[in-house]
């Protein structure tokens, strides 16, 4: 109920900051568990979701969807039912967070003379590599770095720009 209320309220930097904090508490461990527990089929699916992210660059909605699916597959690969259920609660908020932060990411990348893929895919690619190597520490560290970057992005999202992505359609 709280999540539904928060998602229907006007955009709030504080809400997305808190969401990112929850993600930082859970997702790095999820990446470590995925590195340890993923089946061959799940590893293949994680790779495919990463490739979907590559193809979706330039299309914010498609990229947000591909990003969410990458994280969903990774979390399923933990084989931890409680963690899977917990992160499913945040699914809509996570999609909206990605839609808002991708705009800031694009602006920051262009300001540095980089393409957004240099940043987006490098961060996710590091998580992917840790999982594929079955290296829980590497996967966890990479996910922590990814979420720290998201946390920095959320602090730069302008409410008037983010609102068009986070309000119900």
C-alpha cells in the first residue's frame, strides 16, 4: 500500500533516494548469490537481457524495460524466494526510477564526451562478468558500484523532468 501511494504521489527525489538505499541493501548480495547459484539457463538469460540493453540504447522506455528484466533475471538466479518477493514489490518504482535517471545519465555522458553506453553498459557489464565468472565478490562489488552511480544520478534528477516519467499514464 505504501508503494502504491508513493508511486501515485508527485515525483519525490527523497522517495527515489530511499528506494536506491533499499536496493543497495539487497541487490549487491543478490548479485553475489546469482554468481554462486545461477544455472546455465539463467546465465544465458542474463546475457540475453544484457544484450537487450545494448540494443535498446537511445530508446528510454525500451532501455528501462531491458534493465528491469536484467535485474529480475539476476534476482531469480539467487534462488532465494524471499529476496525475489521483496524486490518484486518494488518493480514499478524501479521502472520509474530508471526512466528518470536515464535522462541524467545521458546528459552527464554527453558532457564528458562519452556515449551513454560507455557508462550504462560498463556498469552492468561488470555485474554480468562477475556473475558469469561465478565470482560472488566481484559481482557484489560491481553491483555496489552500479547502485552508487544510480544514487548519484537520483540526486541530480530535476523533478520537473522526472515527473513526466513517473506519473501514471
